[in-house]
């Protein structure tokens, strides 16, 4: 039973389109994250947030942007999709206490043609 | 440069036997280590963690061992079950860090 929800699960879109990947969690977690994963590779952090109105870039450079207007919602936006953005995007959340495990959604597999 | 390494991309084990998955790390500042399991088309699921003040943590069939001097950790699954077939990721972080560093995963296949 998922407490963190990502939509859509799969998305195929043309180059130049603007897209928003949705992520919501019902656990009341303060910390939320976006990771990117290519097949057979490790997960890379692209964005994180420690609470409302807090957003930071992760270790992997990304052309995407995020917002955190509500605790439970952490959408990721690509203003102009390119084939290089084709990947799996995983949203996660965790409690504020350190250390705390991350809980992941089921991911969005994005294909840009 | 990869800070967490899983050098075995795949492992096959007979049902009922022990599965041992290995992970090495390079950053001596890491003090919190986790294992995740991932089924196809799903996100990673948290399995078990260990902090650097311990060298062993057990949860049912799953035990994680940490060897700080060797910068090595392992996950033991006993007895292995077909439902354990999945990709297992090792992850690590340091105190106050904003990031978990992940390995590339090991695909475990448990043969009935």
C-alpha cells in the first residue's frame, strides 16, 4: 500500500513539450526528494526539499525545476523536454529526524521522442 | 566517482539457501547504511538499515553486517524465497547529509 504517489507512471512525449511529474505523500514527511535513474545505473539526486518553500538542487545537474507549496506535494517540471531527459524519475520522502530511511514512490518512466 | 559499489550485477541462489549480497563504499564519512529491494516497475522499498555504531542488525530473515575497517557491508537473506527475487540496492549517507548515495544494484534470482 503506497503512501507516496507518483503520476503518471509512464509518459511518452515529443521534444519541446512542457511536462510536470506529480508526487504526493500522505505521511506528513517534511523531507522530499527527486531521484533520476537510468537502467543498470545508480540513483542520482536531482532535487530535494526540507519543507514548505524550501528547494535545493542535488548532486546531478538537471534542467528540471521543483516547487514545494504544500507539505504533501512536490512536483517536478521540465519546461522543454529533450531526448536526453528520457529516464526514470523517482520521488521519495523521509521524516525530518536524521538518519531516516527514504520511502519511494513507484516512479515515472519518461520517454522523450 | 562512485562512492558506493556493488560489484556483482547478478546472483542466483536455490530456494532455502542463504543469499549474500555485498557492497563496498569509499567515503569514510558515511555512517548510515541501508538496503533497498526493487521489483520491476515499482520504486525501491526500504528493507533494513544499520548505523556505524553497530556491526550487525537483524530483522527476520534479513541481516546486515558492517565492517567499517574494510568499508564493506553485506546483506544476508536466510532462508531465501522465490519472492525475494528482485534488484537489491545498497545506499549510504553521512550525518546531516542531504543525499543517499546508491550502488548500481544486484539482481537476485531465487530458484525454486
